């Protein structure tokens, strides 16, 4: 059995299945994780209007600077935001490339479901009507 590890237990050999956790996530997963949080969605919405300081973002969602820094780091890791220093201020800007990845994924899923529903509709329409089936002995 692939991934299985046999170890000696008190009552004889025991087979344990090894679980591998892959830390590498797809870019879409990172973006989805980042915007799964309501406060981060607020931040993305605010950043869509233009750059903002960390203090402005913290005031927007009512958190401390260390807390906003954690949120911004998640957005940066997902490719949704970029933080840079300008003098004494940390300025955060939106990087829309991550949202484009999510939009492309959603468009693909939508197209797949539209095609499946169209196939189903064609199948249903090709079937004889229920009234026609009842008349036959």
C-alpha cells in the first residue's frame, strides 16, 4: 500500500497510513484564503480606491497596527497587496493580479456548469413528454 508504514505494536505489526501535507498551495487557493476573511475583503475594497497607509487601514476595520500588519501579510502572500515604506509611513497598494487569477478560475467553473446545464436541458428536451408516456399501454 503506497504511503503505508508498518510499525510494531503491542499486539503485533500495525499498518499506519502516512499523511503527507503539501504546504504548496495554488495561487487561487491563496487568494481564496485571503478574501475568505471579511476584514480583508474590506481592505481589498478600500485599496481598490487607491493606496492607503497602515494606520488608515487599521482605522477602517478597527484593529491595532500589529493586527493590520498580519492581515496585510496575508494579502501580500496571496499577491493581492504590496507594502512599501515611504519615509515613516508604510503604504499599501492593491495588486489586482491575484483577483484576476480568481476571476479566471470562476469563469472556467461557470463555463463548465453552463455547458453541463445546456447538455442536461438538451437531454430533457429530447425525451418524450410525460403525457405521451402515460398514453402508451
